[in-house]
């Protein structure tokens, strides 16, 4: 499991670097390579169940929550998910963030506030909004979205 996480983080870090430098290079991997958006706040994705769009509505860094952050800050991201076809399952635990050094951070529900993303399933034309938080030091970050089988389906750079 640790190898798989390391592989996903490694591939996502490489893809983010390539997107940041605007250089196109093929990536050879048996794992699906997550798409990374270096610019903009939205990206389309496809899972084995359906397809949709992940939109980063806003983000903030806060030093408070239901429990103080151990790293000194929470990254809060407000997202919107839209289902375009099939069905899209959503859950705050389907999201992770990695920083510029490749460290991976899991969802920290105690930092999300009152509008935390719920758990459920979207059908075509439906959308949901919610907040996800990560206990991490303030730095560049890339948001990863996984499906229910923990396969990364997309990644979106969080702007500074």
C-alpha cells in the first residue's frame, strides 16, 4: 500500500512539474496518470462509474478548527463536483493533498468547519459543494481526487 501511495505521489509530482514548465513528455506507467491542471480552477475526470468535473471554488489557510492544526495551519478547499454521465461517488476522504516536496496529507475533518463535503452519489446533471481541509504547513499544494477503490482520478493545483 505504501508503494502504491508513493507511486501515485511520484507520478502526480512529475505530472505537476511537467504542467508547470509547459513541457509535454510522455509518461510511461501502468497506473492511470492523473491529469493536473496547472492553470484554472476546474478539470474534467472519468471514473469507472461515470464522468464529471471537479471545480476548486476557493481556498484559504487558517490556524483554527475544532482542534488546533498540528502543522500550524489547515488548508481549506471549497470544491464543487458535477456529474456529467453515469454516477460519481463523493466523500471527503476521497481527497488528499501533496506539497511541493511530495509529502502527502490526508483529509482533516476537524479543520473543515461547518460546510464539510458530505458523502453521497451524484447522477447526471447533479452537483454538490463542500469544504475539505488538510492539516499541513503553508506551501504549494496539489489536490488529488480518488475514486472508491483509492485510484487517483484527477489532480488540481491549488493556486498560491
